[in-house]
C-alpha cells in the first residue's frame, strides 16, 4: 500500500511515506541533541533492506540538510561557537578523507559492510552506556544545579592538554585550551563519520562535554555547525570515489529531516543539559 520508490543505486523499492517519516524523526533528533542522526538512520535503513555501504553513504547527504536547518535555529539562540567549530572542521576534513579511502580499500576485499556493523555495535554500546550512567548520577546528585562552563579543560585529558602549545580562549564555550585538541578530536571523529556514514555527532557530543567540558547547549549548536561541512566533504568523496550515494533516497530523507530539525532545536532550548544527555544516551 502507498507510494513506493525504486532506489536505483540501492536496487530496492521502499515506501516513500516510511522514508519521509524516518527523515522527520531523525531531523527532530538532530535539532534536539546536535547530532546528525546517522547513528539511528543507518541501522534503520539497513533493516529496511538497503545495503550498509549505500545506507552509510546516502546518510551523509541527508545529514547536511538536517544539520543546516538545526544550525540556523541554534544560531538564533546563540548556541554556536564558530571558533571551536572551525578547528573541529580542520581535523574532520582530514579524518573523513582518510575514512573514505579506508572504505574504498575494504570494498575491494569485501569487508566494508562487516566493518560498519561492528563499529556500530561497539561504539554505540560504549558511548551510550557511559553517557547514561554519568547523566543519571548527575541528575540524582545535582537535580537543580544549573550547568556552568569550566575555565580550563579538566579530567583525564588534563595532563595531555597541558603539554600542547598554542592555547587560546574560547569565549562562547567558556574554556581555554590548545588549538590542537579540537583538531585531534575532529580528525578521529571525522574518520569514523566517513566509515560509518554519520555526522559523528553521537561521538562528538560526548567528547566535547566530557573531555573539553563545553556546556551542553553550546555543544549542540557547535557540533551541528561543523557537521554541515564535514558531511558535504564525505558525501562528495563517497559519490565521486565509491559511487555509493543514492540521491533519490537522500532527497526524500532530506525533506523530512529539514522539517524535523526545526522542531528539535526549539525543544532543545526548553530542556536542561542533564535531561538532554540522558535522553541522548537512552536513544
């Protein structure tokens, strides 16, 4: 029943309304948490019968629309740190380029789909479990405490960040750190984004919160900003080198995610930081 679309690159026929609905839901999540939504979208598309490599590559195209819409909404709310976002982008461009080459190499030997599935199971499990436990403890111990930015990078990366040169102050985020720290984080997450077909937000958001101690609402807006350009790079390289982007699939998802991201950004502004963290971890 309903309208079905034939996806030429994926080689399958899918309900147009189902794809549109998935796009709206993923867009809502994107605007709400500052993530591209690929961590949820790619598994859903695989479950619908789309090959993992096609799903991962097409997701990056769709994420561009969701993050652009979400960034505009968060920019109006004052939640975007441009300086931090640009440094994350520098590392992200190099990392994503290497990730695309890794996928190209693995496709030759037939292991690309297996790697994508393994990465999802391991990374989603580790990151989600840590965020859930930390946020739950935070809600129990400090239920009414408003989140404040810390002046310097702290925690397990304090010693490492202390020896890095070129420290600058990020006024919007309220932290002081070396310019190399966000570049390194951007590189690692950019590489994973290309391999897994993500904007990298489900890893980037916890990294910015727990490693760099950036306030949650600034993390949401800033991550969406850098994901726009990161995913444009990934989409272009996947389409030109690996020919795995199904533009019909991406177009339908793009339409739905653009709508959903606007509602997600407005809802994000009304929730507390710890509430956002525990909701993201649960998803």
